C-alpha cells in the first residue's frame, strides 16, 4: 500500500526500489503516461486489435502483404468494372485451356464467336459459305449459293421460274420449262406507210425458238401489204409474212384469223441474252396492222 496522495514512482525512488511498476495499481495508466513508441507488438495480446480499434482509412496498401486478399475477403458484387484491368476495345473475356481468363478479340465487323470444345478458348471468325451475316445480325443467302442439291424435289413451282425480262413492248409469258411469249402489237392508226414498229425481248437465259403463230387483231388487214416477222437482232428468223396474202387461199387476213410463219432460219433461232435480242417487227403499209404473236420457246444450255 502507498500513502494516500503519494506517487508510487516517487516512493520507489526514495526507497531505492528497482521497479516502480510494482507499485502501479491496475487501471491507472492513461494515454498521457505512455512514452512515444512504448507500445510494441510484443505488448499487444493476440487477437486484441479489433475493427473498432482501427480508425477509418487507416489500413493502407502498405499494411496488406502481397497475395493476402483472397476471394472470401471480397463481398459479392464488390469488384466493379473500374477495378478490372484494362482490355482492348472490342474484346471479351473467355476461359483458356488452363482455366484462366483470356481476352478474345471480337473487334472485326460481322465476326461471331465459335466454341472450340471443352478445354479450348473460343475464337472469333467470319461465317463463310452460303450465308452472309452482317454486324446487325441480318443474314442473307449469298449470290449463286443455292444449287440443285439444296432444292427439295418438287418444290420449284412455275412462278419461281423467271424466263425473261422485256426491254420494251407489250408481252406476257407462260410458266413452265417449255414456255411461250405472247406479244401484242395493236394497230397504231392512220396510214403510216412503211412505218416499222419493233418489240424487243431479252431473255435472261439462252433459249431456242421453236415456232410462232400470228393472230390478226383490231380488225381486218384489208388490201394492204402489212408485214410481220421475227428477228434475232437484225437477222431474220422468219420470213416477212405479208398479211394481205397470208390468209386461206392467199387472201388477206381478217380479224381473229390465225396463221403460222412458213420458214425458220435455224442459224438465228437460238437467242443468247449475252449477245442477242428477240424482236417482233411489223411494217405498216396501210390499213390495220394489229397482231398478236405467240412465240414457242425452250431454254437451252
């Protein structure tokens, strides 16, 4: 016991005691009694430093040893994009063969991601072959990609077969493998001597002209040498049929009377759209030259 009001350290000095601490009662040491750097690690009991003993923002990077922050120490949704290392523009993350994250370059326009199987990093590549895919996601069948092997039997209907495209004139065509053109040339009116009218047809494939029939329309021809013929470019396929003498018994054609051409020059009956044009040519001498011509054709290689 120390006399009331006496500092134990003073008593220790007066009595020659070596350890003043032997006379310090429990709970009497306050912060002001501690010398700078007096509390060493050895003085702190194990597990004595709790969260409340650490002031805010006091744990700096220097206080954390390398590789000490493990997954259990990170709360869910705590790793934001800002915390991730930078990645090249247009790239995404994937798992490589070692199970580690790796960058996949997806920066090329219209590339898509392809899996390479278990244990391999996916790759970015363009779709090749019969289908074209845009970066918008739209896909189209490439030009000339549909071949016979792709078409199911009995699925090509007549409307799907495009046979020809007109350049000028009035005509219709039939569907099917063998087909015909119906070419209408009405009477233009007036005398118009020696006025020639041509209607041109350019097929989109090579064709062979087999036959043609003429139907007189818009009234009788009368006593006029109106002529009609078929041409390949400027080359005559048929004769210039004279409607004044083409009827029965060499009579002039009357309205709704039908006749055929007599001659076909096989040197010009093949129409190749790369170089040729099928033409109906009518030359008016007078009267009424209106006709409808039906041209029978087949496609050829």
